């Protein structure tokens, strides 16, 4: 297992560099070196749940998120000096400050291994919203939005954000302007009459601790993402939404039901990979069963933005829409995992 954990840190170092976070890449590489040399992090990761794949469950990002949360809460001043998210600048001592913190806060990092990564990436709304707008425009009904893996539920308010997509615009803050390729999508703002989601550990961003937890998984050298997050937190404090503490399969069994006179939309983004295989199968069966009960006046849609992994180790992130009645499946777009660019295909 320790070899698999080391491989997970190695993989994440490359992924973070590729996705534009050199600080996170450096810290993953430092963590890898510490594990391989039997340092404090090797002891900490020995507490990893042996039933979880360390790469698919992003053990490295759990460690980095724990460190960032301590920085955001003012409990790691030496490391904070290197974090742009709190006004610092990465220097030559970044890795040393990180590993010193790991050694000093062993119990905190052990506890952090058990916390799901919850990115709350608002930039993903730039690809999710046009998919939602398309689904709603096709049926002409108000929307009941249901999200699994909702974390703080920020993207349950995606219809209140602003967008510039393919030459079409809608007002709002944060204003999302991804690099767009393809035709202009439908951007008529749907009438969202219900916002509800679930998460194993919902985050309340109204509290300082909750906001720090949500922000901790945003990489510290990505100022744009932090700005979007802050604006979305303000929206969340004004627009009510319910996020229940529950597993996805259990929650959907209770709540995913077509409703006369409205479009029920199941939404999720970059969370499917974390579900056990048995739960994925159960949700797919449930969707088929509930979809079979959908009608033209009580339709159902499944909007998902998730990675597709290839056998060569590469991946793409794809937006798909399945609609009932009928169960038609469409690939609407491919996009950067943080919504930086979108290739619209619909």
C-alpha cells in the first residue's frame, strides 16, 4: 500500500503541474520524497484506509487540503508566507515549511486523511450551466435541481452566476468567461424552483471554519479560483439551498422522483470517481427505473461533468446529458476540469 500511496503522490505532482498549480506540484513531490525516505508523512499515510485506492481517492490532495486549511485559519504562519492565497509568495523554503508543519501537526493530518476532497469548483458552472439551460429550454418547464456530492452546494446556485459563453451573456457575479469553442449555447436562465443536494460531509460556508474548509481544496496559487469562490459564497448566503448529510445512492432513492409540471435534474461534477462501484451500479439502475416513469409533463434529466479515463493514463472531462422520457444520451462538451476552457459540441 505504501508503494501505491507513493505512486498517487507522483501522479498528482504531474497532474497539478499540468493543471497550472506549480506550488501543489512541488508539495506533492516533497511529500513523495518524504514518504520514500520514511519521514513524518510516511507515518501519517500509514493510517490510510486500506480499502480505498489512494490515487482514485486523491490522498495527496487530502494532505494538501489539510495544510491549506491550517494556513487559511492562521495556524501555519511559516507555510502561509509561501501561499499567494493569503498574500505570500512561494520561495525556496516552501517544501521545508510544508514538511515541518506535517511533522508538528501529525494528528491533524491523520484526521485529514479521512476527509473527502470537496473542491466546490465554481468554474465548472461555465460548462454545467449551458447544459442545464439546454435541458430546460427543450421542455419549457421550471427546474428542480438535485445535486449529489454537493459539498457546500455552491453550484446549486449556478443560475444566479454571470456568464459570457460563445458571444452570449447573462448578468451575475461571479462572471464566468471560459475560453469557448463552438456555437453559442442556449443561455435563457431557467426558473429554478427547488435546490437540494447531498454530501457525506456538507459544508456550511456561513461559518469561518466552513468557508476555510471549502477554500482549502482550491490550490493556493490560483487567485482567479479564489475570487470566484468568494463571490459564490456571497451568493450562497443569499440564495437558500438544502444540502443533506447522506450518501448519494440512499439520498437519490428518496428524492429523485419525476414531479408533474417541472423538470427534475440530477446534477453532479467530478465526484463519480469517488463512489464505490456498487453504489454507481445502484444509481444507474435507479435512474433507469425513475426515467421509465417520466412523462412529457414530468420529465427527468441527468447532467454530469465527469472525467473519462483512458487505458494509457490520460483523461478527458466530458459533459453529458441524458433525458427522459426516452433516455437519450448526448455528449454536449469537453472542458477543462476547472472550467477554464469549454469545447461545446451540442
